[in-house]
């Protein structure tokens, strides 16, 4: 069975491309879902309920999970993208909320209670 490089199409010699000088892995496991993508998605969902640092962690884990899914050809890309979107929207809404409260002078009023 002949193998070819995914970048240039050259025939591989000892699992290495002679043109690109890149070692090609023999098999890539596509049956596993990336754990960081799942963790990022779960943390972004938790941030909707608990409101807090979990949205930032969910955003970071989702980005790392998406990059990892693309590099290792694993499943979980959709979960990572959903985690990025949910966490990003929540972070943006939190920033807008705090800017409105602070600029309206409600911060001093609320902190006095």
C-alpha cells in the first residue's frame, strides 16, 4: 500500500516526505473526542448558570481544544466552536453590563448596600 504526502502529493519514504521533509504519522485516532473541547463547552454552559470566571476558562479551553482537534484530526471541533461562541458572548455581555453600571453611577449605589 502506497502512501502519499497530504501537502505535496509525493510518495512517502519511510513515513517521511522527501520534498516537504515532514514525518507523517502512521495513523491518527479520529474515534476520540478531544477532552479540552468538551471541557471548554461544559465550562461555557456552566458560566451561563453560575456567572463568573468559568466563562474565561471555557473560552481558553475551547480555543486550545479547537487547535488540538485540528492538529490531531480528532472529533469535538463543533463543541469547541460552540464553547468559543457561548463564552465569547457571555464575556462581551458581562463587560457591557459592568460598563453600563459603572458609567451610570449605580456602582456606588449598589456597593453601599
